C-alpha cells in the first residue's frame, strides 16, 4: 500500500464516523487500535531513520519537521545504546559519511523534550553507551574523524553554530576536557578553534588530578599541545613548565615519558631559527639541569632577546644571584657591552643586579665594577644608589665577621 491510498482510507473512515453513517463501535475500536499500532510503527521507522541521516541527507528543515511531529524519535535507541544525536556526532567510517551538521537541530529540539534528562543539553552531555563509546556526545563531536573524508572543517562550523545557540559554552572546554579529545592531527582544526576561544584551557584543564600536558602519551598529541602552548603562552615558556601537584615540571614529565632524544626531535620544528623563540631564556632560569641538552640543540637561541627585550645574560641576571650562580659559566662570558647595558625592565646594570636580594653576590658585583667602572660615570640614579647599597652591605658583612 502506498501513502496516498493509506491517506485516502483514513479520510474515508474519518468521514464515515464523523457523519455517523457507520455506528459499529466494535469496528471503530479495532480501527483505532490498528491506527495506534501503525502510529507506533511510523514513529519507530522515523526513529531508525534518524540514525541514518548520514546516508540519506535530508534537509535540516525536514529533520526539524519530523522531530516536531514525532518528538519520541529524538530518544530512539539503537542496539548499540546510542540516540540519534550521538549517531550524528559519531561518523560512519565504512560509508565515508558524516551527519554532524544535524547535531545543532537535534540538540535544540532535544532540550525542549529533555532528551537524556534535565541537565544534558538535549543529549549533548549524554554519556555514549555504545560498545566502543568513550565520553559524551560533545566529546564525540570534537574527537571523531573519518578515514575517507575530511570532516574537520565541517565540524568546526557545527561547533560555531552550537556556540551561537548557547549550547556550547566556554567552560565546556575545560569541564568536558575538549582539548584532550580534539588534540589529534585529524581534528586539529577543532582543537585550534577551542584553543583560540580559551587559550588558558591549555594550562588549566585537569585530567583527573593532573594538568593536561602531564597526561599525554601520544607523540602526535604532544606536538600539537606544545606547539599551541608556545603560540598562546610564549612568555612563560609554553607548557613546558606547568607543574603537577608534586611540583614536577611538564618538561621533566615528558622527558621521562618519551625520552630526551624524542622530545628534542618534537621541539625542533617548533623552535626552528625562523621562529625566533628564546627557549634558552626559560631553560637557563627554570630548568638549568637541562641546559646542555637545549644549548646543544638550539645554540642560535643564545643570541635572541625575550619579550622584555632582555638578552639571555640579562634574563639570568634578573632571575637573581642564585640562578646566576647555577649558570656560572655565563658570568665570565659577559662582554664589555653587556656589562655596560642596563636591564630594560629593572634599569639596573649587571653589577647592581648581582648586589640586590637576600642572596646578593657582592664579590661578583665588585668584579663587574672593576671590569667596567665607567658605568658609575653615567649619572644613573639607580647605579649610584646600588653602589651605596653594595658598599654598605660589604661594610656590614665585615663588621659581622669582626664581631664573631
């Protein structure tokens, strides 16, 4: 029976009973039961079809019509445990197709009917219970890829649409661990979109008790994370110095996980000479144990200046005498020009930088003064003040020694 004949029969029955031309109530009851069964089968048919949107590609408007007419189709569960929005967020590798463009309308209508429950945003935050399922619908959306077609750019558009509808919010990036799920080569556009939206999520996302960078065990993911970290947080050394709750730097974690040689191989294209990234400034001041490794791999970085305009030597001096002493080989390498150059931030000459703080090194300070006393003739308020400080500290230290 085709649809037109079925519709004709319905119109005939409706007219017959409406005009009371047929008064057999038992017949009417059987017809209504048949129609109820037919309606259930119709809803079931549409429910199953909602899981095959990638195959038949109806218009968004057509899908909206169906779910408004048959809301139960939004919750139709397949044998694998998925509802339609989850099938749309996943992808069909065998057929080489994708139905992610339907996710926004399914979520929007799903909220009206509380699909999945009160607080799951129309099914977006509903846990995927399929055999191979991990995470929820939103995580499927940012994670899935297709071997036969490139769906990454398309899914970025879906994320934008969800954001415009208020169905994807900034806090989701961290709370739903979306950077972790999207940090793959085949979903790197989605990863970049999320990173651009919330750069701090690179540092602040926690996977269990650990910062994201401390939980990465795949080389592909590590490269994308490190690269994004240096792009978004260059002034703090990217993600290399994000610490876990045991105060362990990410640099040490990934060295232990991947090995020194592999990490340097991963970092090399990120710190190529064309990128002018002052990686040694951070290594010398935050991870001096790794200086030989980085100095050997990136020797050209010794000539760079950081975002403050500091040379490598100035960055080490500004970090304090303790850091300078940990990099003792730099001290005798200071050139005359470097000794005569003020720090662009503190405006202190090197001799003055060595004389301040709890761990001031007066011997090194006077050594620099002896090498270039001309810095005292530059009428710098900070310099003359520092000379007085150095002299006073030295006098007090001598007095203390005599009194023992």
